[in-house]
């Protein structure tokens, strides 16, 4: 009798310990937990051609609105705006990259660029890098999380010599009305030197570090020391995005079987997990961006004209937010 009671108790305990969603004889699997509520903020994305028209929408994809923040065109140049912006004087200030006409560097391959800050009503465009010897080799300019600094990836070209390549940073100054007036000083040396020019993207952490995708590897740059630390992802990574609480970095990649995926890794590199994959190996997932509270990410799905999707940060069913528009380039954000 005592043995039968002990067996029955063991069966009850075993049933209680079965993970949610796993079938048990005579029972239906527990349904997956519902997605978290959508947080506040706006999702920003770019449509159109080379002018890069900025749009905003609600996190559910509704209320799409065009913003007049395209960088004004002058003959012979090209430009784009990026949904990295700072909040000042009640306005959002977007960063744009402008290629300067007629100014080429060694071999005529690389053309000099400058970075401009564009107010969200299009009324003010401030050139941030006016010095003639500054070469911005990529468009990866970003605001810091406290909206006080910007970073860019590039090098200086002085006296026919291409200087050190790396991440340059500078403090932003404002006029009496709170508008972006320029930089506190033009950076002469990179805050962090990089051995490779193959940088795919960067992002700031809440504590002032920068993660950069360099040749498929993720590196964390410490601006205070100038040192770099490899973040040991198991796969080639691009488009890194630091979570709002600074604990994780999301990135896009392809799994060992070629499947496109979004994954995240702890900032310490201790654990890595897959957020979402796609059944199509020909259309990539790109450039994740976290929601303000870290509960969701938006990302691009597709190649030439990707759509912007939203997915819970812990994984779940993706939702297409831009099925009714054509998104241009791989630039979007949520804030």
C-alpha cells in the first residue's frame, strides 16, 4: 500500500514538472504566452529613392506620416538620412550622410563625405564635419544614448596620406534656442582605432561604449580607454543593436545551414540565442532595432526593398508593418 502511494505521488510530481507546451498523455499542450503589450514610441523608416524620405509610424504599423527631413540636394552630390536621432528643443535631429561632389581620394575610389544634422521639420540643416581633410568612409553616424555626442566611422586624409581608420566621436553644441549648431571640436584622431575598414554598422550602449560589426565579427569599443574587446558570436554577424538596458546585443546573421536569422548575445558573451528565422534562404533579415523598453525588435526582411517587421525580443510571430509601402535601404529605428 505504501509503495502504491509513493508511485502515485511521483507521477503527480512528474506531471507538474513538464514544461509548458509539451504534450502529456490525456492533456492538451499549454498555449504559448501572449506577446507583451506594445510600448510607446515611434518606428522610423526610409522610403523613396536617393533622397531618402523619412517616415514615422506607430508600433502597430498605423498612422504612417512623412517627415520633411530629406537632406537638401545640390548638384552632383548624394545623401541619405538615418533614423538615428537626438532630441533637442522639442525636435528630433536626424543624422544624414552627404557625399561631396568632385572630392575623391586615392585612386578615385573613395569620395569624401560629411555628416549633417537635420531637424525634423526640415527647417535647419547643420554641417557637422566641415574640415576639408575629414574623410567619412561610411554612413555609420550615430547619436549617443544621452543625445550629447555623435560617432562616425572613417579616416582623415591629410597631405596625400590616409590617416588612421576608426571610430571618431565628438560632443555636439547647441545655440540659445537648443538647435544643433555644430561640434565642440573637430576630431583629429579616432577615439578607437580599427584595423579593418570593413565596418558594417555601429551602435552605442547606454554606458557609452560602442559595438561595431567589423568583417563579420562584433567588437565592443571602450571610448574611455580606446581598447576593443571581441564579442564571441558563433556566426558572422552584422547590424548590431544594443538593448536599452545594455545587457544584450542583437544582430543579423545566417545559421550554419544558410538560414537567415536574428540572434542576440549577452554583452558579456556568455550566452547566445535565436530570436527569429525565415524559411527563405534568398531574402535576408537585417538591421534589428530595439523598442524603447526592450520588449520588441523591428528588422528588415527582404533584399532590394525590404519590409519592416516587428517581433517580440524573446521570439514569436513576426508582424509586417510596411506591407502597404516600399521601404528603401536598410534603415529603420524605434524610439
